[in-house]
C-alpha cells in the first residue's frame, strides 16, 4: 500500500460520480457535502450525476477533466461500473458508500459516513486489487448463480431495502429451492458438482456482513468458486450462522476452490447476478481473474 500521491504545484483534481438512484441519501445532500468538503480543501472538482447509459459519458468526463482521483458515490453496481471504466488505469478510485448494501466498501473498510469517506479519499492509502471478467462483464466484488442470485432478483424489485428485506426473500426462496448439476472446468481440470448455488468470489463477504469466502483476498491473482451443495431446509440457519461468524468453510455443504480461470456449465438456465446487478438467466459462465487491474483508496 502507498500513500495516495499529491500533484505538485496545483490543487488536487477530483471527479465525483454520483448515482442518485442509490439507496441512501438524496443527491442534493450528497452533492452539498462533497462541495463543502472540496471547497474547504481547495480541490479542483467536478460532479457528474448518473442517469442511464453513463459509461461513454463518464469516459468523456475523464478525458476532458483529467482527474487525479475519482470518487464514486453509490452502491456496488456503481462501483462495478467504475471498475469497468478504470480497468488498467492508473487513476485511483475512492468509494463513497451510498447504496443499499455497499459490500465492496465494507470489504475495504471504507467508513459509511459520507464525511468520513471523503476524508479517506483525501488522506487514504492506495491499494491495487484484482478484478474478474464474468462472461462479458467486469466484476469487482461477488457474483453468483442459483439461490443468492434469485434472492437478489427479488430484492431488486422490492421498494424496501436492508437486511430484514433480504432475509425475507431468502426464506421465500427456500420453499422454491432448486438443485443444479454443474460441469466445471478449472484451469483445465474437469469436475462435476451438484449445488443450489455457486458464488464467484473476488472478495470475502456480502454487504450484510455474511462471509461467503473466508479465503478471499483482493490482490492474490485468484478468485474462489464457493459451491453450496444441496442441503435440508433445517440446515439453513446453521449455514447462515456459519457465514456470519466466518466459519462457512467448516460446513459439510460447502466446497471452496481457488482458481485463475474457470468455465461453469449448468444443466438448466439459472439467474446470474454480478455485483448486485441481475443479468438474466444463463447456462454457461466463463470466469477469469484480472490481476492488479484497479487502484483503490482505502483508510
């Protein structure tokens, strides 16, 4: 890790990306806090408010403004978009967590208060982390097929947010639990597994605090396949408890495999979610680690 570099002889140039559709705080309040902090520290800054189809517009903002750092205010989907744009760039990304779950922010120990997150942006250290490529999408945090992806799909459609809403949809899915047969090719080796879900994990935990991948490291050049095997409904609370106390790897219904490349073939179509965004149903998933692809600012 390194101290985020300061430009010589001129004000720090910051580009702020705000997703007004994220779950916490109004755009006006967030913009006000950013402007107040930036002016206090004499930053040269711009604020870009997201709408739809933002990728090319944000790239144009970067090309014209040439920021020293970029700070994104939003949830995991917003951070994933910025990881896609900054993949391979030397511009560091700072996270201002204003989403519903903020899993990546929690993974990096970014403070939840906007003012404290801005302080991290100003005084934090840089860390270079891996990304994943899943089919044609960039993933910074976690993706899955099966059980959790279907819960995320339910969660997306619910106007309510928070852990209790997520838990309600999880228990709802338990009555519709599906078992899949997965043919998996891991770094050229073929295996077959039955499971209710597979998580493709660059990171270790969900925004809820549940640890799905105790072995997860963001900068080891690998990702993990976390296979949840078919289990009796009575074991759901036990599995959930193990996730929240970082003991999931001790469950008889869990297998964790580290790899750099993998292909997964499901016997039937299953919902795919990447960084909290649902991307429809698939039967084939290709996953590849992209080592040291993104620089982030951490406390």
